[in-house]
C-alpha cells in the first residue's frame, strides 16, 4: 500500500484485482485499531477501484450515499497514511468531506440524497458547458428512503448524462426471478451485445425510416424484457438499465463503467455485492461490523466489549412496557440494533416495525397508529429525526396525537462527527406546539421517564438520551419537571441530561474556592418549569447554563428571555453550549473540552460569572 499509483487507468485487470485485496487488508487493519464503518466499505472495494480506473474524481464528481462506503476511496485519493487518524480529533473524517480533498464531491453522512445532489451537479455542468462526468453511488439500504425515488424520478426524466451505481447488498432490491431472467441479464451485458446496441442506434439514426424501425423494434424488445426482467422500474423512469452484475468483478465493472460513460443520458448500473466481503466475521455479521469499535483481526471480537448503555436500557424497558400493554408498539428506521430493539423485535414481532431509512414515513405512520388507539414509540437517532420535522408538526402536533419519540444519540456523539451530533433536537423540538421533551441523566431516569411518557403524557412527547454509558449521578429525580440538587447562594448552575455530571464537578471545585452554587436540574426542557429557576436567580443574581446543544434557541436563551419577561434581574450570566458552528469528530470527552463543556472549563467560566478572573 506504500506505492498506490496516482492514476489507476493504466492498471491491468490482474493488477486491479490485486489492488482490491491490498485495500481490503488495509481497511481491516486500520479499522481494527480506530473503529469505524467496516462492512460497507469492504463490500464496495471493487466498485471504488473500477470507478477510479475509469474516472478522475478531481474533476468528475462522485457522490456517495451513504458516505460510510468511502474508505477505499479515501485511500486511493492520497489519504492512505492519514487512515491511521480515521475519526480521531484532528484526523480524517469517517465520511466524505470536501474540505479534506477535492476528490470528495459532497458531504455524505445521511442517506438517500445522492441522486438529488448528482442531478443538481449534472444540470450545473450543462448550464456551465462543463465536460466532467457525474456519478452517484447509492446503496446499503439508501433506496428504502423516499427521497432516493424523488431523485431517480427527476434524474431519469431529465435526460442529463448521469451514472447511478446501485450497490445492492441485499438490503434494497428484490432478486431477479428465474433462470431465464439471469440468462438474459448476462447476455445484455456481453461486450458484443453492447457494441451491437450502440452501433444499431447509430445506423438507425441516419437511415431513411431508421427512426421508425428503431421505435418498432425497441417496443417489441421492451415488451419481452418487461415480462422477463426486473428492471422496468428504472427504465420506466428514463434510465438505461445495466445489470444486475457481480459487484466483486473489477474487470466487468470497469468495462461497464466505460460503456456507461459513453452513453448520452441517465444510466443505472445495478451491482450486487456482499456486505463485509473478504473478512469472514463481517460477512457473517454485517450489522455488527457496520459500525464497529476496535477489534481483534484474528477473532473479530471487540477489544473493549460494550456494557450496558442508554440504548440497551431503552430496549429492555420497552419489552417490559409491551408486556404490560398490548397497544405499545416499537418503530425504527433501519436502526433496530443501534436503538436497542433487537430483543423487542424477537419478543414482539407483530408489534415491531422497521420502515427502512424513512424517518418522515415513520413519524407519519406513528401518527396513524396513535389516531387509531395504539401507543407507538419511534426510536430514532437525534440527527436523523431532523428529516421528519414537517411530519412532527403536520401529522402529530396539529392533532396532539400521543406519539413517543425515543431520541437516541442526543448531544455530542463522538467519532461520527458533524453529520451525526445530536445538538439540534433540543432546539427544534421546543418549537413544536404541545411537545413535551424529557431529559434523563441516567439509566433509572430513562426507565421511569419512558414509562411516564408512554402511559401518562397526553400528546406528543420526546425522550432524549445520549450514546453510551451513564455518569456518576445515579439518583432518580425523574418524577418532577425540575429539582434543586444542591443549595447555595452565589450562583445558579442549570443543566439537563448528562451535563449534570459536569455541573456537579464544577460545583465541587467552586466550593473549594468558597463559592456555593444552587444546582437546578431540568428533567423537562419543553415546557420548562420556571418557578424554581426564578426563585434561585432572585437569590443568586447569577445564571450559568451548560448544555450540549446548538446555541440558537438553546435552553439558556429561553431561560434568560423568560426571566426578563417576568421582570427578574440577572446581573451576570453565561451560556455554555456547542456554539453556532458544526462540531468536528473526536471522542466525547475531547469534544466537551473543545466546546468548554468539561468540568474544568465550566469551573473557570463560572468563576468569571462570580467576578473572579481566570485561575
């Protein structure tokens, strides 16, 4: 891997095959030490190599969907050595990032948008009279998202030269039916057929009556093909369909991409791959190796096995609630394992619904279930819930339907970085009329708040909780909207969720300095119980709010506004949050320090609010 050629176009087929094996070895070795998305990248190695043999991604635009297929692409575009820093603070990201390389055409952390982005690029190229090629590499379940079909419909109808590569690893597209279909598919991809098809079009375009003859023969061929082949969906959209083809045959892929490159219009290349290809533990368990921590290459076992976490506690509690009430249902958007619902799916299969990468649909479906008397709980990562904002307002809030949102990965999530931090939900959920937002700080509070949300809260309710383990704060205060954890007279410290741990540390250090703090813990951040906060601030005259949320419409801003409307004077204040920019990738503790949200930085900032300089 030390001598990767800058230009892969001159590689022989045997050299390209050898390069694929080297890339797989490099991916397995690297991710075993850094963690990351392994199975998806392993399955796409031959596709990536074939793309780089045919296209030049410094000029040609390759749009990933979703971006965790991109590791081999990063290695082939000058970042081989940097792979040692994958997903670490200051290192390269786990997703395509244009600021890293001109070869990364577009950010790709969420799913189903690649074709929409690609047709936008293709239209820009046409308007600007550019000469570059545009490709969208979509797969790994992304076709279960409705936006993918919106993009495909428009792109197929546009007539724009564009190549969509569908990486089908069994998660999106149904298999062809029957031996005749497989045989015809193989015949349609033979070089002599492709050459004949191209030549036939050319001749018919210049012969008298050639256009009429071509249309007649094309209709006959299409009628036969639609009877026997499963590709009519894409061809009805306007694509030239190629496939299905072996996605691990780098020679065949290169040949087909060269052919697709010459076609003047939208092309869809259907490629079948094996997720985790080349590493048997990942092939046997692709879900486990989709996103994996550091592991032993020889055994595939994690070096630091995960213990209990908020997701697993949520899943266990859901099973208990479902045993008590037959109306309790669980919904996920292609994140069964990630949201802790494996046990629920096994125990209550008739009440478990995985709708694919379709968060908007999941929320609307939950609304329909709630309207008919069920108690749906939608478990979703915070950053993915963003895509269902309209449905939260239109389908749930307008009718005040009782839907529970289990908002996983709230706050800073760590190594996945900008595209995955859950720092927006606390701000946007507050804008939805009638929404209740609960924030547990430990496992027991999650259990009690989930029970309260499912069985007692009328209307829509969200429970937001972080990725990973609980902290040092272990008490269950979940029965009240807010509580005073510690009484003081000099400053009011306010927080919710996991930030309570940092505020307790901050208060201990302030006490050593002779400063005694009120600590107000918010268990419900929408609507906020303002009475205890107002009483505290009247006493201390100082407000200090810390939260792992974006600055705009953060809880601290809402509190200052509400106190001002109540006529309560705040002499000095500080709002500590993730700011008004996107937060990079790194460990959660590193990012908290970067944002000033760790105990030491909070202590220094609280000192300043109390009138002391930096210590």
